[in-house]
């Protein structure tokens, strides 16, 4: 008897035919490509789905307006805050039929030279006072008094400049732009929006970092009372607001008339199926 391997060619065995595999039983899930028979629940607009985290006030704060003067690349991109009513400083210069759009003070960098002067004068006064106290002379007290008086005069002038910065206002209405300057002697420059032929703003590298710029406004007239306005905060947002006021005043009025929607719901939405306590 000859034995051959299982894979030998000389071995012939009777094999049973293989049956085709039985089809797999359908599962409970939907077939591929078919829509799942799930129920969909809709929630009222402005409400969150159950289990979703509620919007916190800190999350929404990023989309609100911010009047921080130190905006720019160092503190994020935020639009300037516009008060609803004019301040007493600017209200006296508005007539009843025009619509108030906002007012702005110059950026704090406008006071940087006076900050430097006040700091240097304080440092020099301290150094000079220390040297005069060691000076053995009959005029020492007089020289020390003069040094202190000069220092106080310089600080008083710096304080005057800070007060002048606080009183200055750049005002925008639906009809004109104004620049109010001065504390005792007031100067009011005005230009109608209808006469503005060209407007641009420029930013230095420092202006881009601290978010301020200089506005240059051209009009049809030769003598322009309001042309260069340096150190205005948030120049990009202010530029867009002024352009919209000149070219789309109806859209501004419509947006101002819309009530502000509440972004945070006061009450949690009712969950379907739990209204009856089940």
C-alpha cells in the first residue's frame, strides 16, 4: 500500500460539496445608508439642549464691547464701548434732531510725553535736593526752596495736561463729527458727514501694538477745521462705524432700534418626558 501526503497528487478522495454560507441574520440596527429611526427633539431658540454646558458670562464676555484704552495686540481684539447717552461734556454741543452715536477720548499714549516729564522732574528734584542738603553755603535753603517750587510747577503743568486730556472728546453723530478740546478756553471743530470726501487712518508699529491711530479726514472745502486727529483708540472699529454712518445710515437706525437679545437663558429648558415627573 502506498501512502501519499495530504497534498499529494496521487491521492484521490471523495469530498463532499461545500454548502454556501447561510445569510447573516439581520441585526437590530439599521442597514448601511439607511436613516436611523430615532426621534428628534427641537428646543426653543436661545435654549440649550439637556446635558449641554450652559453659557457662562465669562464665555460671552469675549464678544461684548470693551472700553479698555489698552486694547490691541497685547490685550486681544475688542470693539470700543459706546455709551447710550452723551456725557455732560458733549451733550451741550448736540442739537435735538441729531442722533448720538458715541464719543471717545484720545488714547492714553497721548499723555506719554507728560508722564516722562513728570517722572524725570521728580528724579532730578530728588537728586538736586540730596546734593543741596550737603552743600555748606548760606544760600542752601533758598536754592532748595527754588528747586521744590520748580518741581511743583512742573507737576502742576503735567496735571493740567491730564485734565485737558480728560475733557477732550471726539464725537460722532448721524450728521457730523466733532472734536472738543480745552478746559478753560474751549475749541469745538466740526465737519458734516455729507462733506467728507476722503478718510483714512494710519497706525505705527507701536500704534498697532497698543491699538491707536491717527485719522486724516478730507472734505470738499479748502479750510478744514477738522483734518488730523491723532491718538484715537480702536481705529479700525471707529473707521468702520464712521463709514457705515456715511453710507448705510438706515442700517444703523434699524440696528439701534432692535432690542438686545438675552444670550443667557434665565431658566433651564424643560426636558421632554420629565414634565410629568417620570
